[in-house]
């Protein structure tokens, strides 16, 4: 028997949540500085490339997060692509650790724009556009710097758990 599409509004919300668990994605931490110059950060999986000309990406940020108000001002931010050894750091920035204590974990460079020194990749960006949709804001980041210090071993998240590519490269 063929599986039908779920179209009934009361069931669609839950079906959407369950279906999106099947979308494995790279885990990132988005960082910036607050109005008081203290570093801010949050774990994000809704991040993707947007364009190569100009180099840009987009990140979907829930408007209820503490970092949202600062990104909405058009500030610089950094998207740190995590490696498979960063699962505890991801959990900390995902809410398991108080915001004021998060940057005490991991190897951060906090001189200017906060970035994770041993991330797979760091994208330094400036907010170049904002688009509100539902509970989130789509933040368009114009990339003005890239660091690639690590080997290819991304931390992935899918089906409610951390995954690994098993890459040896």
C-alpha cells in the first residue's frame, strides 16, 4: 500500500516535526557580540550556502533567542561549522549551559569577532538582509572572511541525535 501525503492541518504540524528529524545537517554555532561587547552564541542547524557571487549564507534564527536582537541590528557574526568532537559544545550552546558560561568551554578566540579556533570552518559575515517568517528570521550573511583549519569530520545532527560521517580525511 502506498503511503499517502498528510494534509490535515491538525496532523501536519506534528508530521512536519517528525519528517524534519530525518534531515541530517551540519551543526554550527553562530557567534557575535552583544551591545555590552560580551560574546553571544547559539547552536544552529538551519544554516546553508546562499550564493557564490557574492559569497553568502543564510541562517534561520528563532526570534526568541538572546542572539536574535543583536543579529537584527546588522552586526557582524561568525558561523562556526563544528567537528565531530564538538558534540558537548553544541549541547552547551543549545541551552544546556547558561549563556554567560558558554565561552568558557572550547577553544575560542575572543579578541574581536568570537570564533572557535578548532572548528572545521569559520565564516565571518556581516548581516546583509533579514526576512521574518513564522517564528524565525532568515539572516543573510555576506561572507567577508573564511578560515578552514580543520580536517573534514563534520558534526551532524539527525533523528534527534548527533551523527558522524566516519570520514578519515
